[in-house]
C-alpha cells in the first residue's frame, strides 16, 4: 500500500509553508500528496449555515492546492475537509501517511518553533513521523549541501526508526546523513561489572560511544550505500548537541518513544527541546 505524504493546512502562513515542504518531498519520493483541513461549525456566524461554512473552507483549501499543482504539475493531490477537532483529525490522518507535515510559527527573535496544544497533541499521539516546518523557511536550504542530521541513542533497535527515516530522506534528496550520539559521564553507582568490562574492551567511554554509533549505523550504510555518512560523537546533553548542529542541517530527525504513561502520551525531553529551538525543519519519529 502506497502511503501519501500528508499536510495539515488551516489557511495560515505556517500551514502553507508546510504544504509547500510536503509537496516538494512528495515529488522527491514519487508519492501522492494528501491535504487535510479540520474545521468546526461556528454557530456564531448566524448568517451562514453549515453547508455555506463548509463551502468557504473547501474553497480556501482548493486555492492552496491550486498553487501547489501549478508548481508541481505531475503531483497527484487529494484533499479532505473534515468536520472534527484538529488534534484528533490530524493524528488520525497521520496513521495512514508516510509522514504528516505541519506548520509552526517562530517565536519572537528566537528562531525555533511555537507549538500550540494541537501540535503537541499530534506529535505525542501520532504513530507515524511528524515534520514541523517553520513559516519563512527557505527551500534552497534543502539543496545547499546541508546534512540530514539524526540523533542516535541507546542500542541499534532504539534508533532504527529515526535512522531509517533519515537515510530515506537523504537518499531522496541526494544529501548526506550526519548521525549524532551524545554522551555524558554516568554516576559512579551506574557502573556494574558487566558495563565496566564492556567499557574496558572498548578502550574507554568515548571509544565505546563511537563503537555503539557505528554498530547502529552499519545496517543503514549497507542498505543505502549511496548516502554519505558522517559520525558525530560529542560529550554533552543530546538536546544541546543536536541544537548546535541545527544551523547546518536541512532537516533534523529525532526519535520519540511511542509509549503512553499515566498522564498520557509525551513528546520526550530531547524532541521537545529540539522542536522549540531548532532553526531547521524537525522530524519526530515514533518508536517502540
């Protein structure tokens, strides 16, 4: 089954930037584009019944789609105008998509993303990758020799979904992958005889981290031999290390554990920090 790239639109400048980004990515991957708009009937507009309001919404979506199809004549585009809450509708749309693309505003003089409650809900609940695109992002940055930067943590299985997304995206763009693994000194009580033996065999903490990154990357190097790869291991918090590289990235890819807690689904601290402060589009990829 072919999954479309889905863009959530609401007529704002931010969502139109997301639509443009999604259309370019669909063309690169030779996938269809699906455009979703969620709306609610406004009873306060007494002069307009439900059908009239739906017509207004549909025309706005059609206008945005016309612009996209003029830029990409061969792109297959479908639209869905759904009368439902935005968070629920977009999370549902993401389930059947290759990825869901949303827009986000930069906040004040600080470059980054301003996530409203809808965006946070969708990112936390989506079972497929969600990409956040800031309004005003330059398309030229996608082909300016910048890397697709991806964070790698834990063992190979922990980051497999994020690495796969990063390599697939880089292959479609003819770009390189920069895989980043951050590490910190663990507290003394975290050492066990088994961990000490592994560290000793690796020659110390930093060589151990480099070896762990290389092992996680190996299957993806073999699967995508045409994609250049840079391995980046640095001491520091994962969020800080990734953000230090975002200015040279055309896309930042981070993982999010797809697990609900007693207080509901969560984005995770690393993804949360990158989403709020990165100055490039950010893809959040769920994993078990």
